[in-house]
């Protein structure tokens, strides 16, 4: 992999920033792609841009406003409340088709820039009920991408089997824990770094960090 080029699907959050550092360690050349789908906080895109600039990574921002038009949800509409799914229901933050579209467009971009590797921070362990974060979906899409373009892409998911504490441990192993903690945006209320402390994303992030520091993982 060392001599190859990779595209990282990059949102500026904890997970994808950790993946970006993972890719920088494992590939010769790395580019990042961020999708603009009118996220609740345009700060998210700014945050991704700042990190890519700082790391000297070529950054593509692709317009995906179509997704908002088709699938309004709590991440794109301020009038939809962020809430966990009731039993057997998906959370209100689920964006139908998001990873399918993102990875497909990342694949088209990869072909354009001559990259064979795609890296995404999806994770099945802290499974919040998103079907398109499952390993089986990623493997299926990998086959589909290769068939659709008669190509040999490899989709990498370094976080697939990690819990939040283990994701912090990976950032630490890469020597980037503090950087990830200070520069990324995960909070649904748009507060960078440790966030608002109250939304589901902040609670999850903090619990993982506490577990990491206490060696509970
Ligand atoms: Zn928050």
C-alpha cells in the first residue's frame, strides 16, 4: 500500500480525521473529499478544510445538496430534532443513501485522480442503527464499484471493529490524539473540540475518551 494513492472520505469529525492520519501513515499520496449536503453546520466543512490545509492534503469539496433535497433529516434541517431511534427505529440523524452516495462519488473521484484506495471511517461496533455503516454493506459496495468501472478499488475501514475508546487509542498510536481532540467537530450543535457536552454525539465522544484515559477498552 505504501506506494499507492488513497482518497479519504473526510467530514472533519473525530473518526474521519483519525482515518486521514491513518491514511497518511499507510499511503504515499493522500487526498481528501468532503461532501457538502447543507449540513446543519457549514462549520463542519470549514473545519474539514482547515485540517486538510494544515496537513497539506489536497482537498476536494463536492456538492451533494441533492441528498438534502431527497432525504431531509436532523443533520440537514434545523426544524428536525436530533433524537435516538425508538426500539426498532432508525435515529433521526440517519440520512438514507448517504454512505452509498458518498463512497460511489469518492470512487468516481478516485478513478479521476488515479487512486486505487478509498478510506472511510464507518464503524459497525458503535452501531447506531445505520445500515450503511455495516461491514457487509461496504464489502458489497466495493464489489459493485469494481464491476461498475471495471476497476480494482479497495475500500479500507480502519475503524470498522473499534469502539470509541479504541478509536481514541488509534489516534494516540498515530501520535495525533491531542490534534484530533482539539481540531475536530463531532457535536450536533456545532461546537468544535470537546463540543457542547450534551448532544448524543458529544456524550458518545466523551464516554470514549474517558474510557480510553481510564484504560477501559
Ligand atoms: Zn454536542
